[in-house]
């Protein structure tokens, strides 16, 4: 609980600084999201062993590309005897900066660079906590036709030196694309098909191989709630697991999110 309070204090401090500095003369935009997932799959790993999770988050957009986010994951079932869901409540804190380069040409690149802290609040001290620096890029004008290639690089390290719980740092690379389209039968529903492939360079657990570990296929849409104006986004995912050190089986799961901004 102490680390949660520290994280929230840091986040509130960032908000206070942004407000005092009046970044770009803009108000802070807040987006609140509540997401339910039938499985919690993170970078190929089935975190809760086929158990669902509630994953709320709050995002603060300070303007001029700066943002902060607090995200949480609560297992959908109480702890189990095999430890798969014991102490699995997770809080993630993210600070990020987003911008674009090469405006007005096919090589336009949108990018986000940031830092994230993974906080397992029910574990003693920082036994399983990790941090990462990341760079995510997409090129919306390169191909056209609604196809946007994207890539991500994540450099992870343990939160505490000499961690003896099998948690290790390392790099993770992701490549893929998103394809935006509409169906003639429902033109009011924007659809997005996604595909990603991931290379894990031995990060997260000391048993993970240095290899291409999995591919993820996704299909999602979004709609406005007629009563509240909030955005509802259902999605379905399928993972081809290619390395047993990360996941020994293919995965199928779905999510439903409800978000609103103010």
C-alpha cells in the first residue's frame, strides 16, 4: 500500500507541476477507462492462468504531447492454491511523451517515448516489481488504404538489485500493423484488424528464451453509448504461441472496455 500511495503522490505531483506551468495553455484532459478481459495475456504470458481480470485506468493528457497514466489489474477470482492468482493485483504507472516527425510526407512517424513501473502491491517489498523504458512508433501515411505499420521497443529492468525471484531485465521487440475498415452492413461501426509478432530477448523471467515468442491477431470496434456518450470498445484476440518458455499453448480471449473523457 505504501508504494501505491507513493505512486499516486508522484502522479499528483506531475499534475500539479503541469498545472503550475500551464503546459501549452491547455487544460488537463482526463480519460477514465474500465476494461474487463476474459484472460490477462501480457506479452505472450498468461499472467493469471486462464482467469479473467478487471483493469481500470486513468489517463492524464497535459497537452504538448505529455501524459501520465495509472492502470490496475484485479484478478476476477480470489487466490488459488497453486499461487497463480495469489498476490497478483498489479498497478502500473506510466509517464510518456508523444509527437510526430516528417509531417506532410509518406515517412511521417508518430512516436511515444516513456517510462513505466510495474507494481505488484500485495508482494513483499519490491520482490517482483519491474520498470521499463519504451519507444513506440507508427507510420500512418506509409502504405495508405487504412493500413498502419507500427513497432515497439521495451527495455526492462528489475526494481530492486539482486532480485532472487527469477525476475530479470532485458529487451522486447514488437512489429505489426493495424488495418482500419468498415463493413457495408454496419458503416457506422469502425473496425480495426491488428497483427503483431514479438521477439523476447530473455526479459521478464530467467527461464525465457531469446526468440520470437508469439503472434497476436485482433479484431475490435467502438461505439458511443447512447445514454452517456461514453465509448464502448469490444475486442477479440488470438495468440499463436511459438516458444514454450513464454507460453505452452495458443490463447483466445476477449475484452470489453467502457471509457469517457472530461
